[in-house]
C-alpha cells in the first residue's frame, strides 16, 4: 500500500474499505475514485462560488447599465464625475484585498465570505436610493471595501480543494460568472428598463435595487453551504475527506506547518521578483477587463447612435457569451497540458487586435467585431495567471499573500481604466 493510501486509510478507520479493491495506477491512486471526488466538489462548491462572483461583478459594473437609464442625468454628473464614480470603488477595493486574504483562514472562509457578501448586498441595494453625487461616491467606496476580499479569497479557497491540474478550469468558472454577469446585466437592464417610473423611481434605481437584494440572500446561504476544508465538507464520506486532504499534500509534499500562516512567508513573498512580474502582468490584463466590462454598453452606443438603450443591452450579450465559451475551452486544454503562459500570450494578442479595431476609423461592423475579439482574449489573460501563480507556491502564507498582492496591483487598473477606456466611445452619449 502506498504512503498516500496509508494516510487516508488511517484518517478514516471506520469508513468503508472500498480502496482495498481499487484498481491502482502507478501513483497508487484510483482514477475513478478521484474523478468521483472531483465531481462531488464541482457539484457542491462551484455553483456557490460562481453565484458569488456573478453577483459581485454584476453589482460592481452595473453602474454602466444604470448610466443608460438616467443615472448621470438624475445626479447631475458630467462625464468626468461619472468616470470618477466608476473608478473610486477600486481605491478601497485594492486596499482591502490583501488584508482580507490574511484573515481568511483564521476567520474561516464560510463565515468571512458570508459576512462580506451580506455587507455588499446591503450597500449595492442602497445605491439605488442615493440622491446626490456624494451619496453615490460614498456607496462606491463602501462597496469596494467589502467586495475587495471576495475574489482573492475564493482564489485561495479553491486551492484548499483542487490540485494544480484542476485549478485553472475552476478559476475559469469564476470568469465565466463575470461574463454571465455582463450578459445577465444587459438582459436584466433590458427588462428592468421597462419599470421606469414604477413607484415614482427611475429605471436605474430599480437596476441597483433588484440586482442588490439577491446578493444579501446569497450571503446568508453561503454561511451554511461552503465547507471550510475537505475535512469539514458535509457532502463527502469519511474516506473521501481524508483522500481529498491527502492528494493535496501529495502534489506539493507540504507539511502541516507549511499549511499554516507564518509572517516569515509573507516577507518572502514581497522579496520574490517572480511574484512582482505576475502582479504587473495582472495590472495590464485587468485594465482590459474593467474598461471593457464597464464601458461596453457605451462603446456599442457610440457604434450605433440610433439604437435604443434596450437594444444596446441585448447587443452586449453575445460578446460576453463568446468570452465565456472561449475561456472554458482554453482552461480545459491549459489544465490538461499544464501550459499557462502560451495561452495567455496567444489570447492576449487576439484582444489587442480587437482593441485596434475599436479605435480604428472603420465601419460600425468592424467596431462591433472588435468587441467580440476583445472578449475572446480578456478572460483568458486575466484568469490563467491567477491559477498559475498560487499552484507554484506550496506554503500557505506565501500563496495567500501573493494572490492578494497580485489582485491588489491588478485591480489598480480599475482606477485607470475608467478614464482610458472611455476614449473608445467615438461619439457623445445621448440622454436615453
């Protein structure tokens, strides 16, 4: 019997001994048993984290849809003020990412993620009742402060359950959620737009309120639905729990001490030049992501100035759908081949071509085609490095710090992109 089998057998003395009859491959692990385990993890964990990130992204960027339904007009904002409202969120978002990751394990993922989800759900909902530009800025700052810990926390959380050969696809599901948020945001805005005047409120207020309330409910459910570790997963048998923990140790060989948080690992992270390379690469990719996600409705309106606000929302949906499908396909092959850099560069070039088409003096059809090319590459460029870095850092302290730092620096792009990407609009935005 292999060492790995001894580990999970000894950890589950009362479990059924199916492992004694298992056909073992050369590494001493039954692939069928492991595949069944991964399917269980996918069934119980992935839908929850996908919903969390979907609502997070939706509540963060729906300001772009709200703009089309009177937000800017009602709050007496000029274009510079709107761009500030978009970007100001990332000030507190960035500042909260790394500290949030450092307390994640101590406070436990289920409780911490539940807390920040409930908090941002309340703030996102209340954004729909602000009466001034100052009130909008306050809500955006608070929203960034609580939302900042979600994505880095989930990126680290997934490493508690999945191996490096499984991680890119699972992180990919989060970016599929972002794409779905873009598509659903457009679809929801299209429907909610018909509520303009209901209860005396403009449609943009209903967008904020209706998209914020489900987040609050999801946050409460998260407390009960997310396990903190494989050993505490309510949906696994005793043998599956022990094996799930053992296989993670097998891939890196880390000790129990390495799985704990140590400040020395934090210091080593800041001294590692490779971590900084990933951080600045993330900054470039996130510039693409946030500018595109926030300003896509504006870009499409500038392409077709005669289209209604509702039609603009519909036209955003296929762009996001293509981005989601592309990422899933690429992440699948990236996990199988264990190649991250090749696919990141290849799809990055595709997005660059798309942006070149957007700023070129070409026809509307060419500009709209450019939107599709940008979507094809941007989720791959943003997502694959987030699976690449943590799987090469076996010590928990360094891994969680590096991921928080990578996302903090990357999300600095959210501040800049509001001003840079607004220039992609070739025409001023008319009042809906």
